[in-house]
C-alpha cells in the first residue's frame, strides 16, 4: 500500500497555497489545563515544518477529548497552540471556531509560511458523523488536504474522510511512517514475531487476536483481557475486571490458538488485592487459586518470567496496553518490567509500541529512545494489525 505523501507535492503546489492538515493533538491535560505529555504535538512537527519551509499557508485542525458535539471550555485548543508555538518558535494564530465567517476571514488574510490552528473539531456533532456539509465547509478553506492524524485513522469522520473526498489528499510524514512500519509488521516481520497485549478492554480486541493468530508466532495476553480468557477456560477470577463478552467466542479463539501450536500465552499467576489502591495489601496467587473476593491487578512473578522468556526469543515485538493497573505505582512493576525487557533488546530486535498507556509507561521509565517505533495511535495500530481497513487511510489516493 503506497500512498501519495506530502513529498509528492511539487513546490508550486505548496508555495502560497492553503494546506489543510488533520493532526492528532488529542493530548492529556491536567486540572490546570496544562499539557502533561506533548508527544503528539512533537510527532506532527516534521509535517508542519516542511509546509512552513515550503511557504504554504498551514491550517491545522484536530479534536481534543470528548466534548460530544458541544462547546466545552476546558477542551479548547489554546494550550496546544501555545505549546506548538514554543516548539515551532513561531507565532500560531488560534481561531475560536473551526468553520464559519471568522475562520474564513482569518484564512483569507494568511501570509505564506503562516500557521493557523482551528478550534476543536468535536465541538460540532457533524464531525463524528462525517457530515457532508460540514466536510464541505472545512474543505472550502483550502486547496490541498494532508492527513497526519494516524491516531484517528480508524474513524470515518468529516475531518479524516469527508474532507479527503473533496480535496486533493496526501499522507503527512507521521501518517506515512506509521503505514510503512505497520505494513512491514503485517507483511514481513522478522521472526519470531511476538505480540504482547494488555489493557482493560477486550471488546474489539478478540477480532484482532483472531487475525494475529495467522501473523504472529506468539501472543502474550495480560490485563483485563486475560481475565476474560481465564474465565472462559473455567478459572475463578474473583472480582477481577471482566467485560460482558460471549465466552464461547473466546473459548473458540483459545482452542484455535492451541491447535496452531499453543500460540496464546496466558498468565500463570497474578498479583491479587481486595481493594485496588496503593495502601491495600496484595499477594501473588496462582491462577487456579484466585480467591472469590480478590481482584487481579498485575502479572505475578512466574508469569513475568514466562513472558520474559518468550519476548527475549523474538526478533520483532509489538506491545499494546499495560499488563497491570500501572497508574498505581505498586501495580506498575509488571508493566515497567516489560518496558525494561524491550529496552534491553535495542539493536537485537524490532520493538514497536502501539498506544497511549504503554507509551506513557515507557516514557515514565525514560526508555522511549530505546524502542524502534512508537506508534501514536493505540486503537488505530491495533485495528491495522487486526487486518481491518482504516477509513482515514483507505480514502487517501495511492501513488
Ligand atoms: P486500554 O485502554 O484497554 O488499553 O486499557 C488501559 C488501562 O488498562 C489502564 O488504565 C490500566 O490501568 C488498565 N489495566 C491494565 N491491567 C489491568 C488489570 N489487571 N485490571 C484492571 N485494569 C487494568
């Protein structure tokens, strides 16, 4: 899949032209509305800098959080504009809307090399509905469209799909790199290829595991998803996080994995507590003796040793989702250990991290530089590996 990219645009298609760029500035903010992790802003810089240096008029658009189609003051993009301006060392003009008269006026007065940031797209319900009229209003602002928001590529929204259908469209540098790395992973991974899955949710991930069964050599399942698997196998998992899920489907998947040479590895022991808090006591239990009032919060020592053994054999590793409730320091041990194992494989294996929480854990441990590739889209990278077509990528023309 070779998509047309920003580098396929000739100089005269950029100089003085209005270029609308969908970026993913969905950054975490604290109570004081300060950005606690600017990775996503930094990830968009190569595309923005390239456009500025080619004298384009750069119009940036993004969503932030879940305002559910209404203006939510706390979710305005002003903190992003300030941080972006610092990083670019250039003034950014922030507009308080993403469509309408004010925006049109600002855009028509733009100079070459100037950067404008539009307001949170999701203040309009039309964005997530991929509404045609809304897409048209966004598209009318520009001559060219660039999608650099891999994190939302799995959603068919007005700013990812609608606009791309109306304007000449290209992938930005970040999008192009994500497609390249993940396509390689799917089509030609150096083997053994081991996938480590964690996190809370299982919904949506079962289909991904089904697909991975024919791509990966080993799939290590932890976190909330593993409890559902253990429950499907008849184990008592106490009060551990269990999503309502058709256990028969999970059972079938596990059977299939067994037939394919025991492809799925589940925990053999877990850290169990009665109350998920820093102060509460916790103890390791084997999976066949989990107490009825216990909650699983991290991988146990034996599980970690098994996981480590499998990961170390790999030439390619993809990791998505923390293996425990890593926000609580005491239960972050397993997640930190996985991060450390991957970091130690630098130069010996390809290590790809997909998604928010695993990135946060690696970042906290100061190990980011040691990974081969950190994908900015958790959900998007998982769906990509799951063999699903991502609408935001599908709609971009091929070379
Ligand atoms: P997800 O969005 O599905 O990747 O889930 C991320 C969340 O999974 C983090 O907030 C973790 O605290 C949570 N998580 C990981 N392991 C567990 C676990 N064993 N029990 C409950 N939550 C978990």
